[in-house]
């Protein structure tokens, strides 16, 4: 329970269905020392108090657990390492896998809980001895994209009460039960540990002398011509156009980031297009193995509508051939493969 609308109403729904509910709020990040207290920040004291007050009203236990060490080791360190490797990380995916499922289930076991539940907008069903994630019916709120990494053993113990509802219906439930402030509470779209959305400032705090170590590398064109100097390759991402601080006759975009040579490569919009990619660290969801050349819809970012493609599995990797060119394939981001509304598998773009 984050103290927000979705997790609170999920708890209420389960309570009304007769489940013995225990609320858990995970303190993942020390906002007092690392990030300014903010209404956008899911780890602030007000959010914890809101979750506790909700549990008190419905007379079920509520615990606050400090999980900040695991969060630092598994999420924060990976976030920094990925940027230093010239990649663009996907911390919410890893947080779901390692924190909101693996770590939470360990605490659930200590409380003799059979299931865990969250306020994610997605659905889970059992089919052919597999637990299948599918899109929530509210397509604007669907969060299946960030759930691809959850293991079968953890999906077996998961309940997602909101998957069959529209967001507006969840707000109506809160209003009906007298939680007007909760229903009107603003949502946060930033990464929880960077509430001000200042990635550069965060990386500078985490990596000593970051600016001095990586600034003034070459910015080059796709044919190798030196165009200028950059501010540090960790501060760029594929497809970026703004903030390059260089003038060109036509719009130029970050095409590639080479951490080994401290180089940022720029190209035209057409040079961002590609029709293939390799995805590693794959987690299989709907099927235990993927048929060769299976046709799927592939999403390469959260708000991507997806592109028809053919995929071939090679161990824990998947080779992807898009049926039309896609733009700004970004290493480090998630690729998620769909059959209709069902998640087939997912992994990280190499």
C-alpha cells in the first residue's frame, strides 16, 4: 500500500470480498537524506500515514517495512551502472521483479500470507498450467508492460484486483466510500527516487566527479565526422534531440552512445530507424517456449502501441524482425511481446 488511490482501493475490494487483508507499505528510499520530501514521492511520510489511516478505518493490520538496502543494491545501483554503460535503464521493471514481488513475498511468508496483491492495472489468469499476464481493460492505464519479468512461481501467488476496471470506476469507489482526497490525489509519473525528474543531478550525487570524468567527449556523425563536444554521455539517451547544444542545418538526434570511447553519435531522423534488434534476459510468460518465427506485437517503450514483428528464441535471448521500421530502439529499455492482450515474454533491449 503506497497510500495512493489504486493500492488503497485494491485493499478495500479484497477486504469486501472476504479476504483477510494485511497492508504493507515498503520504505524503499530515504527521502530525508536523498530526495526532498514531495507529494510526488511515494516514500514520504504523508503517504505512509495515508496508507495506515486507510487500514485503521477498515480494521486490518498495517506494517511499514524498511526495504531500502535491497532497493539500493538492486535498483539504484543498476540504474547508475546502466547509465554509465551508455544504456537507458528501466528501474520500474526491476523494482516490480525484485522489490514488489521477490522481496515482498519474503515478508508475506513471515506473515503467513498466501497471496500478495497490488494496484496494477493488468490481469492474471491460469491457462495450460501457465500463469498469463494480460492487459488491463483500461488501455490508457494498462501496466502489463512493466510486469513482464515476474516469475511463474510469483504470478501464482498474485492477485490484481483492478485489472477488470476503468480508472474512473476506481475513483468512484473511493468517492462512494468517503475518500474524496484519495480520489482526487495526483498521480506521479516520475521515477520514485527522482521526484524532481533531475537525472543529471541524481547521477552526480551518486557518482563522484561524474562531470569531470565523462565531459568533453566527442560528438560525431554516423560517418565519423567530429561535430563537437558533449556534456557527458550518461546524460544522453537514444532519440534525444533537445539539449545537444550544437547547431545543424537539419534536426539531429542521438543515434548511439559508445561508453567505451566516450562518444555520442548523432544522426538524422531516418537514421534512427531500424527493423531488427536483439533482446536479452528474457522471461517467458504465456508459453514455456516460443515457436520459431512467431508473429507478435512488440512494444519497445511504455506508451508504444507496438509493431508487428517475427521473433525467434535463442536460449534466454530473442531475435526480433520488425515488419516495418521502428524509431529509436534504445538499449536498456524493455521489449515486451504480445499475442492479442496477452504477454508472451519480455526482456531488455541489447
